[in-house]
């Protein structure tokens, strides 16, 4: 296929119509994450069985026709590590993709490595070696070079062949439903992350008092508005650590604020009067209107953590036996949630590790370990798994 560079609206709409007709497309983006308030698209890449094209978003007045395709229920969009592509779709359409496939996730359901790079998956599945030499490119600079375009289109040119091979294997092993569930889960995880308030993304929030948290929420909202107005990344308006320091100390004057190292830098100093105003506004919040203190996300007891490590051995063993990546099957946080759920009398939402394909694969074993109904021993050398779990 002859690669295309599309720079006119009419040609872009014609490409979208082609994608609509064939119903299956590989998709990737190149973007710059710190150039503005949000990540800025530098290039969109598409590959169908018939065409391979790059679209210049700086030259196309409207990309709406593509986002409409990405959220319809007829077009299957295949990506690799597609969190960024899903985020762009949500930000520009307000919806999540309906028929998204991620070859990185799919590969994690048929081997023990996750996440694998695109180059590694191409070599593993197709036996083709490709090389990247444009990872530091400025994708907002024009004109784009031939090398940039070649690199960018390589990122989609093999995707459909990979998914064809993966899908055959997943079907033969009765794991296609697992993959579809994980594709949907990834999309919803990005959606939920997009709904977070700015202050919820900061670390250490659980250490703040209610009054300090009230100040942090006001400051974080102000920083977000300032960043949007100036088209700058929020952390380039005011660093996270300085934001937390201001919320804790709540200075009432510029001079008091300057006691913090780095706040005397010129770009911060001129904004200090506004920050002091916001802090004062937060200080007037009535006691009964202050936000509740936040729980630490990983506030497991030491006992829960020890039990989670034991469960991790069982989980790792099953993943080795079934040739599934443990990093995809379950994290330490997932294990801790399971421990708390069972030890707490199984109240509340069923943990991830007991539902869906995970529950089918290793839910029963994890319950048996927690109930003390199994013991384990080291497997003999050359065995398929390092441990053997047996019922009492």
C-alpha cells in the first residue's frame, strides 16, 4: 500500500467514508503531552486492508467525522496501548468507543508479559523486526519529515494482521470474551479517570485536615482555570508540591507565602496575590461545609498486606499455568481488596478478582487459600509451575 498524508478536509472525509464502509481500522496517534492545557494531537494514523494514511490534524478544520466513527456500534477500531486514543475520543466526543480492540491487552491474555511494546508484539506475533528512531520527535513542528511519516505509519501497518492472528487464537482457547471484557474495562477506566476532580489526582491528599483539604480544592480549581485560560499544563502553572504546601500552610500574605522555597520564582511570584485570595476564600468556608477527610487508597493493615503476598503466590502460579500475564490479571491493590472483602464478611462490591474471567480462572483457588483449605509445596524441577497447590 502506498502511504498517504491527508491535509485537506475533503480527503479526510473521504477516508472516514472508506473506514465506515470496511468497518475495521487500525488507529494510532502522535501527540505532545506538555505543549498546552491538554495533550495536543500532532498526527493521526489509520490502516485498513486497502489503505494506510496519516492525517495532519493541524491542517484539518474538523476531525468530528472520525470521532463519530470511533463511538458508533459498527466500526471496529484496533489500537496498541490505546489509553491515549480513548482519552482523545472522550475529550472530543464526550463518549467512549463502542468497538475498541487493544492488541497489547490481547497479547497479555496469551503470554506472561504485559505490557509489551508495539515492536515486541510485531516480532512475537508476525516475526518481523521493526525499529523506532523518532520517539523524541516534535510532532507539532511542520513540515513533517519522510522519516517521521514512515515511523508513524509503521505503528499501524501491522496492527490488523496482529489482531487477526490473536483473534484466531483467542477464539480457539475460548478467551475472546475475556479480551472483550478487558477492552471495555480499559475504556471505562479512562472514562472514570477523566471524571476525577483536579485535586483527586494529587498524592498525599489523605494526610490533609478538612480545612487543609478545603483550601486544596479551591487552589486546584483555580490552577485548572488558570491553566485552561493560558493553554498551559496545570503543573506548569504551579507545581503539585507547591500546591500542597500552600494548602497545608494557608499563608494570609504574599510575604508569608514566600517563605516556601521556589515560590519566589518570577512566574509564581506574580500569581501569589491570586493564590492568597483563593486561600482566604477557602478560609471562609463554614465548618459544616468543609469536605470530609480522604481515606488513603492503599490503607491496608499489615496483616492484609501479608495475606495479599500469599495470595500473590497463588495468582502467579495460576497465571504461569494458564500463560496469562499476572500484571494484567491482578495488581497488589486488587489482591488487597479481595483480602479486605473476604475478611470483612463479603460486604459491598464483589472484588475484581472474583468476577468475570478472573473468577473463572483463579477465584476458587484464592478463596480456598483465604479459607485455609489448601496447602502448597515446591514443584519438582521441570514442572509447568513453580508451586503445587493441593486441597487438604
